[in-house]
């Protein structure tokens, strides 16, 4: 079990998402999508990509979510990071990002990028700003469904040097 926050007495854990989590994942994503902070995702899309997701839970309730989506042989995207407001500023988001980076390392993925409105948060993990035009065109397949496409106002950041190959 991971302990949340420095002085917080709550404990929770990060685990792979399960079928029973889809409604909670959808609710969290919808909360932030309605505020214009992330792309909405359909229930169907969540089932299609469930294996990409991890969740942070306490006592059976999902408070945080994040996904690592593999794009290419050496490139993945961290997407759909969302933490319930009552658990923000407690380290939950950081644990979710670190877990995704650990998975990328275990899969020998060297580069992980993110499209975000929270660039400063991701810079804490070694991500650096990147021009969106430098990212492979393959990554835009989800973007065409966004109301802001092609005028994306999210920041692109990338972290490289993750894979340690023998």
C-alpha cells in the first residue's frame, strides 16, 4: 500500500484498472472534461483501452486514474491523468505518473510524452517542452475527435532516456 501525502493518515493503492472501474473512470474523466481540462472519453472507448489504465483506490473507491498508451516501438503517451478534488495535492497524481513511467521502463519504452494543461506538474518528473509538430503524426488519431482540433492549446512535453536495454 502506498501512503498518500506527507502528513496524511489515509492509505491507498495503485493497481491495474478492472472492468468494475469503468464507470468510476468515466465519472472522473467527465468531471474534468466538462471543465475543459481534458478530452472526454466514451464508455466504449474506456472498455477498448482498459488495459492502459491504472487506478488509485482507497477502501474500494477510485480517487485517481491514469493511462499509459503505447504509440510506437519506443514511444508512449501518459494520458487521462485525473485525481478527485478531495485527493489533489496529496501526491496521488505523482504516484500515478511514476507508476506509468515505471511501466514504460519495464516495457523498454524510451520516450513518453504528454499533452497537457498542467505542464509545470510534468516538468517535476523530468519532462521537457516539445513542439507538437515534432511528435509523430500517428499520435493525432485521438485528437481528430477533439472540438479544439486542429487548434490544440495543450502543451506537449516529453521525457526521454527511460529504457535501459542490456
